[in-house]
């Protein structure tokens, strides 16, 4: 059946969260926002495209850094209000130059950094 981005459930700003996951390792890399046009562009080009809330503009992951995300599979959750982009990631996914944005662990009152930035 054909997919229509309009069938997704967006918030009051027209956005839906999208979690990026490494398609091979299963590692969760990052979370960013998409609108219907970003979803459509991602599916059309195979290059993961997000919506920047601060810049009010589309951004193609890796367009300026070279740390690209090639779409392998886009999945929709059961409520249709969250996306999972399974990707082939080149380089770090996080703007801090770490493999994943989820590099801080909180256990009880303690916070611990799990990974250092990647070297170039």
C-alpha cells in the first residue's frame, strides 16, 4: 500500500519525533524532528532530512559536516506519532563529534559520560 506522510500524527507545530538508529548495530544515534515535507524528502532522496526548530529550516544530516545518514528503512510506531529511521551512518551522529547523542548515563544521583568525541 502506498505511504502518505499526511497519515502520521504530528504535534501542534506540525512536527513528529524521529529516532535515528544504526541499521547494523542497532545503536540509537540521535533524535530530531521532522515535518511532513522532511518525511517526504527523506523517502524521495534516501538522505535523512530533518526540520530544525531553531533555524526554521530543513537540514540534511551531514550536508555540512560530511557525517551523513543514508536511509535504510523508515518505521512508524503503533500510534503513528513517532518515527524510527534505520540508517547507515557515516562518522559521528552527534554535533559534539560523538557516535551517538546518548553519551551520558544517569544512575540515581550520578551522571557519567560514556564516550569521548571521535577523532578525525
